[in-house]
C-alpha cells in the first residue's frame, strides 16, 4: 500500500463540539415522516419545521437568540397542513418560503430582529400543485425565482414577485426526493423514488434532457449539483440496502464516475457541498457523525478527509452559508445540526493562525446580489453569480420586498423619465444600483467587524466562565 499522503489545504479540517451556551434548546421539532432537512438558515436567521397543533407552522429565530426557545416561540402559522420544507431567499435575508401538505407554497416577510408574535398572513400563496409540496429551492442567480416539487410528480418554477407559475415540468414516475440547481441556474438535477437521476434545462424543454438509473435501493436519495464542475453528487442505497454515494458527469450520465458504499445504517445521507473548497459533507439522519470529503479531478475523485463524531443523533441539518463564516478563525463551513430538542452550530475550521486574511481558503464567493431579474431569466438570459470577497466579512442584503410588479416599476427609473431616452433610463438605473450596492457593502463591512468583535468577546467570556 502506498504511504503517499495527498497534499491538501483541508486535510486537517476539524470541528469542536459546541458549548451549551451557544446552542438552542427546548425545540418542538415536527414529527412528520417526510424526508427533508427540517431546518434552513441564512446569515441572520434559521427556520425549523415545528410541531404545532391546528395546522402547519414553522419557527424562525435569530442566530443571536441562543438558549431555551420553549413552547412560546412565535411561529409562522398560515398553512393548514404540516410544513415540510423552508428556504430563505438568497438575495433578501428577510424573505422565507415554506412548502406544506396543504398543496401550497407560501412566501413570508421576516421582521428585522425576528418575529415577536405569531405571523399568520404570508406575503403571497403559490397555488397549483395537486398534492403536498415537499421541496423548495430559490434560484442561485436570478431574483424572485422559486422552484417547488410535489408528490403530484411535478416541479414548478415561479416568479414570486408576480405570484405566477411560469414553467411546469414532469417526468418522474414516483415521488421526487430532491433537486438542485447548477451554479448559474441554467439547469438543475433531480432524483426520485423511481430510482432515476434526471437533468433538466427547464426553459428549453418540459421533459428531462437526460436521465439514468441512480441508486438501486428502494429508500430515498439526495442530489447536489457541484458548482461549476459539470458534476452531480448523489446519495442513496444499494440493492442490499447499504448507504452509498455516486459522482456523475453531466455530459455523460450512462454510468457514474465513481460509486462507493458508505455503511449499512438506515438513515438517509444528507449532502452539503461547499463550492469554494470543493468539500462535501455527509450527515446521515439518525447518525451522530458527519463525514467530509474533498473532490479532486483524478481518480478516486472523492477523497475522504475525516469525520466529526458525536453521541447525539441528528434529525436534520443545513448549511448557514458562506457569508456567515468567521474568516479570522479560518472557519470554512458552518452547519446547524438538529437533534430531538436542540439545534447546535458546528464550525468546521482549518487549523492555522489567522494573522492575515487567508486568500487561499477564502476565494471570492457568491454574494447576496442577484445577477438577473426573474423576467430576464425566464426570457432566456444566463449569468454567473456576482462574487464578493470575504475579506471584510459578509454583506447584508436588503430587508424590503415588493410583491407586485407595479410597485417594482414605480421604484425604478429617474425622477423625470420624459427627459431621458430609454437607453439613458436603463443606464441611470444601473448606475444607481451600483452606487447603492457599494454603500451597502461599506456599511456591512463595518457591521461585520462589530459582529466579529462581539463574537470574540462572547468566546472570551465563555472561556473564562
């Protein structure tokens, strides 16, 4: 056996068990058997599917409000059926969407600082699915584009600003387990209980452009598009019911680039991919451990690094996103681990002194600014994500949201458009947006420095207690 050790900046990545004082306790987590991550998050908030009587609900809490949540937590309670999934808008930190057994998806405004009382009126309701809505995914590049999947075996794409269904896709013959956008949102992949992996180009065809047999087991599966790698990572089960993962080249789905058995545990493997480090984290439901790997360009393609171990089994998990990591601690990924009654933040770090900004492990990353409007994307335009530097921390996004197209139209353009040509109006609007973005970045950089200092003070206080 070769004793060669593969060179990697991430070979020694680790996570420490979180201290109790930075966890969230006494959560009433939904008891639904539906297979979802149960929790979602952005830099400000996290949302948890809630166990509530009298209809469906979910709870949104600020990351800063640590400690006991309890039974009196304010809820978003407008669904008439159990909430199955939630997702935050990547371009507006104060907008969250939910899918439910009541066959609808709803879009909600989160008050700044988090809710202080129950929220029962959504901004809008997306109706059209014939059965329960099980998964939600916002578009990674275009503003106000939401994809939903349902047990009616369709995936639907919506313009949420107009509350309009724009595209309906069908092709799976059994429940859709998961779907995932590619880096620029021009296509996405899906996996289902029909044991199929499908690739979609939704604006060119309502049928899948490619598909293949994925995992032979009868249990559920998951998929994630790997950034701009033109690869898809899937998890599922073999015929013998062992858990496994596979890596696929989107240009040829006939057979996987690699497929490997993980173990014989029963809980589905939830994959979380970090495009900036090419690392993938596998968290099995019912497990206490989290395995993590690095993707490389040569065989074996998926290289095991290590695992985080814990005696507390997880019911769900999510990534908080890159705009939340602490660069001064060389934190590359932060996950939220949901147990039976608690939520624990897990910080995965590179063990090095952070005397200067570590550009080699923190490349420019997708920020909170959309590159396209919904109309532009549905009209056929594509664009890469707008990247931002983490040197000064994350950039906060706006708290406002206009539902109607009329309101959006009123807010754009110069004061006196009659004096300007159409091209001049467009140019003036672009210049205004650029100026506003720069000012927001300057303010957010100062806010981030304050947050980092507050975090260091909290850590110092915890260490001394």
